[in-house]
C-alpha cells in the first residue's frame, strides 16, 4: 500500500464513486484505493453497506442509472469513426474525456475490442496478400517450367 493510499479515509470517496465500486464499474486504480481503505475503515464499510441496501431497495442515483444503462457510451459505429479519426471534433473530445478522465470501463472495453478486431483484420489481410503473392509466384513458376 502506498503512503497516499494509507492516508485515505472514509471522507475521501464520494457516494457516486462508492456506487460505481459496488457495481464494479469504477476504474481499477480507484477501486483498489477503496478496497484498501475499506479494510481498515469501519465507517467506509458502513457507508458501502448502506449504499448497497439503498440500491437493493430500489433507490437509484442519477449516476447509477447512467452507469447501469451505459448512457453516454459511444456506439460501435461511433467508436470506429473515432479510431479512424473521422469523428467530428466535439464527439471525439467527448470520447477522449470518457476514456482518459472518467476512465469509463465500458468505453475502454469497446475501444480495446475494436482495436483487437482491427488488428485481427489487418493480420488476415496480410495473410491474404501473402497467399496471393505466393499463388502468383507458383503460377509463374509452373508456366515457366512448361
């Protein structure tokens, strides 16, 4: 545990952060801080339990609704345009904000998924191109040997 984590207390976390922690949608670094602090803070454990009970009884915060229904998470199409650099500047800035400032796990996951798909497509195209060159070479060699 770092010195900074050791100095955190119950009051260092907002209800919105604690709700996101309970829903497992908080960025991993901040979630780790809450987990470490909760181990030594009965007050934080009580807050977490109260928020969990409130949520189980149907009370919802606006932030919780946004997280639960992934409001604001870009569509696959929009994220694809972001990756290609063809998304309008305002939306691109918003996605960058979600990725870098909010550290939204849903947006980060979508980005990684599309990057992996792009990498796989690139590898597939390279193999197809290589196979095409190989086929052409073998056809040329077979014609020359006839």
